[in-house]
């Protein structure tokens, strides 16, 4: 059996005003190779951009890989590592009997990527002199300030439990 390539993935999301214009930043590392990705939306939330960063980073991989994903989002890391997303999904995308889960559209994009790749989520403290985390933060903030940003249709569209 061939071993999977190991990819180091740093991600960050940002929303100015939260909600407001938002962006994500991604750094992919494989050996000496390095690739940066970023993008933005005209109206979104910080949590949505944190999830979007993970999606876009994993989506950029051309084959199944072993990935260590670093994020300063406790929401993202805990939702995966503590099984919150799987529980919400099993409960019909409800956090509690009366409270719907948020960002369902993005979790539905992320879950198949987590089946394709072997991903370990690691929380890192934001703004703590981690160069790759700081760079992702800058990419995300720059993306959020671009002109003519597209809509985050999952956020701006029908507001059925996706915020």
C-alpha cells in the first residue's frame, strides 16, 4: 500500500464586523513546496470563513492525503475533534431539541473532504507569533477588503439554520 503524502495546512478566517465582509486564508505545505490560497465574500461571519478556509485547503489537494490542519478557531477544531458536527448531523442538524446547528451548508461540504483525506485538526493560539497562522490571518483580512466580493450564498440566501 502506498503511503499518503503528508500535507501541513494552516487556515484562518476573518469577518470585519462579524457579520460583515469576510475572507479566508490558507497555506499548504508539502516538503519544500508552499502554496497560498485566499478568497472573500461581501457578507458572512468569522465562523463561516474559518470553515471555508478548511474546505478550500482540503479541496486544493489533488489526491487523498494525510493532513495536519492548524486553525486558531476553537469552533472548527472542537466541532470536529469533539464530535459536535457528527452529533448535530445525527440529530437532524439540531444542536439541541430547539436550537438548530449553524453553518450546515459548510459542514456538508467539509464532511466528504474529511472522508477523502486523513485529517488531524490542531488548535493553535491566534496572534501568538506563529508565522503561518499570522500569514493566513493577513491573507483572510486582505481578502475581506477586496472590492466586488461575491455573496456568501449560504449566509445571504435563505437563512435556514446556516448562520
